[in-house]
C-alpha cells in the first residue's frame, strides 16, 4: 500500500546508500541518482510515489527542480533534504509544494515517520478521488421505522458493529441492505476510516478483479498507470461487497484468500499487499441454495456468513410505510422544490394497502413521482401514486391466493405463470406483441434459473448487460424487478 517506489536524489553517496538500504529492507523499490539529469532520466522511464530530493545538487538547485517536478502530470510526493539552519529555504520549499522537509543528518526513524505520513496522505487522496467519482450519497441514510422488525434490526446492528466480524446481509431487492452496511460502519470503531463499496454485478467480470485488487501499469490493455483497488482504498475501514452472489467462481477463490489472510496481489503484480479491512457482503439470493448448485463456494460462504443479518421486506414492517412515505415526501419536496403540503388520508391508506414487492426502493420511486405530479391543491392523492389495483379474485379467494413470491427477483408471479404453461405460444384471437412475448420469455427464464442473471443470460444467448437493460425497461414500465 501507499509508497512502493522511491527515487532518492542526493549528492552524497553515503546518504543515498544509507536511505536506499533502509527502504529496500522495507521491500520498497528504490532508484538512486546524484544529479538532476539522472533524476530526469528515471522520471521519464516510470512513475514514483515519493522523491527524496537534496536541496543542493551538482547540476542545479533542488528547490528549483521541485517546482519542475510538481508540474508533471504524474508527480511523486517530494520530501526535501537540507542542511541545518536553512529555515527560510525549508519554508519556501513547503510553499512550492514539498510534502515534508528533513534536516541532515537524519535517522532511519525519521525516514520511517515520513513514510508513514506519506502512506496516510496518499490513501486520503485516493479515497477522496474515488468518492468524488461515485454517485452522490443520499443525505438521509438512516434506517427509519418503528416496527418490531426494524427495532430488532437496529439492535442487532449496534451489537455487531462493535466487533470486526465479517457480516453477510441477506434480503430482497430494495430492502436497504446498503443502509445496513453503512450503519454497521458508522457504529463501529472504524467509523473514521473509509467506507468503500462495490456492486459485483454492475461491472463486467473481467473488470471486477481489477476493481477489487487494483492493477499494475501495463498489466492489460488500457492499464497506463498503477491503480489501487477497493480493498486498498478501504484500509482501516469497511468494504461493502453488494450482490456477492454474482461473483464468478475463480474470483471467489481470490476473495477467500483475502478473507483468510487479509493479503493479495494486484492484477499483473507480484508484490503481496496486506490490508486491515472489515468485510460486509450482501445478496438478494439465498446463498445456501447457490452452494448446493455449485454456483458459490461453500468455504467462502462460511467465511462470509460469520454474522448473518436479515434485512426484512417492507411487507413485514408493520406501520413503517407511513413513516417512510412522510420522510421521502419531505426529501423530494426539498430536492425538487415542489410546494407539496403532504399526503391525504386516502393516499396513506393506499400506500399501507399495497404489497410493495419492490420494497423501500419501490416506495421511494412512488413518492418521488407523486411529489412531481402533485395537483394544484398541494396534496398527494391516491391517483398520483400510480399504484396498480389488486387483481380481481373469485368469491372466497384472498388477494394473495395462488400467488408465489420470489425473493430472488422481488416479483410477484402467478403459479400458473411459473409452470410450463407460462410461455404458451399457441395462437389465439388475442395475439401477444413481440415485446410482450419477449418480456414473458425473459422473466420465465429468470425464474427458472432462480434469479441468477448470469446463468439466465447464458441460457438466452445474450450478454449480461443486455439482460440488465431489458430488466430495467420492465422496471420503468412498472414491473417490480430490480
């Protein structure tokens, strides 16, 4: 982690060799040079994390070379080395971009302190750069609700957060598994460290390994620079691996090693990197079933499932819908600047009566739409919610009769649709459109493969990104699929 390549630019041979020997014992790559010209040649061949630069050199001023180095697109952090009494020069160097200043003669312990400071500073820069590239986090990320299941969840989070145990969060899509992970981090001794997340299903398989463990320059086409992975960024904090069930088997074996030994190598590298991270994983599938089908490693499952946490679906959180709806309403009033007064009693009743197969995410989308479409009276009425009416049932039937809930897809499906008759292509007087036929075929294949999108895409002969795009189209059209 942090400093891996250092260039020492000093006129005295003894000083260069002393520092280089100390750094090499710490398994740091070191380049030694005694002139600015030599330093130019090394910088032209590759990038360095840190430069120890002498104030006085045979072919020029180190202070002037510092300014030149800081103009480079890929620049190392520079620590100046100068004689005692050159306080004015030290102040000027710091103003010109030097990270630190060592007064000669200095000890190995002082170099050790510099390395530790540069390591910490480099991680802060990398984490900040990573977080600024991510989607903005919602301002309100608290787990809301007063139901017994929600209170029990919060109690379990507070208890587990104080440990360093690996946690596996399981629950349907839209139940707020990431909020649970963030609450674990926020209430843990690691709360001041970074919280880094990765959705294992959101990236092509060949990029997930690089995102997790980083890569070295030239390790593959497009790897123009060394890059730290999510595990390195999460050092001292928590890494959240969402949709862990979508991770390929070869990558699962590498993740297992990290969980066991807390060390790994970057893609294309041979340097073993040790990290101090807490791992929290989440899935909307039952990993026990995936293990039985040889889709998920049993040993990895045991490593992840040290402390299991169940994120309850919204239908099991009695009384929480109204509280969440009011909170979402106020949030979207602020974000969209719409003068909404609130929800009518009829609207609240409609929300409470809905089954919420898409859970909290569905409720959030419904409220946002309702706020935007709010009428002139300033109140949200049932018609603005856009909730579909429950299906008509015969006498004595309950609304949920003959219906099966699939937690893998968070979609309510008729049992008749999950049978072999689900895709019946016999001609009739009411022909289906090709789009509807395609949708039914895709959903049936997804159901037959227990919600495994990777395997479904293979069966259908399409790539996983195409499948995700299709499912998003159905979600936008009102089908509750995540």
